[in-house]
């Protein structure tokens, strides 16, 4: 079990990026991270990726993602739908307070007012 001192930061955003045959979730997560960095006061961003998606990482991705986290024991490795790892978000996040997102969401305005409510 994770303890409060095992987190890297207090607050941040977290998503999964596991590509499939029809969707480039790594690119979506990259755009999402850029939108967060342009619109939010809290801009820390973590992405969890599988081994195949990790092979596609570029320096541009590495410069925008604050944390790149390997998904352990990828339960979705043989699935077209990559939902079987979603439950791991709370064990993978480097943030004590995490807003878990789907990677196809873009931010066009601040949602800083969410943090106190959460």
C-alpha cells in the first residue's frame, strides 16, 4: 500500500496512452499535456504506457510529459480495447491528488477550481 510520503508531487493529471490498431493514444496524450500546460496553474502530467507504445516515444514527448510510467503486467496486451489497466491508475500515479483523465480530452480553459472541490 502506498503511503503519503511515497508520492513525488502533491497534485497532477494522469492518463493512460496505449495505442491500438485504430487510435494513436500517445499523440492524444501529448496534445492533452500541451493543453494542460497552456491553460492550468497545476501543470504536472503523468502518462502510463505499455511496451509497444513506449517504443514510439520521442524527445518531444519526453519534454512535455513530466512522468512516463511503465504499465506493469499489461492486462490489455492482447486486447484492442485497452481498458483492463485502468484500475491501476491509483497505484501508478506519482501524485497524492490526481485528476485521472481519458487521453482524448483537451483543456481550453482553466479547471483550477476543481482542486478544492475534489
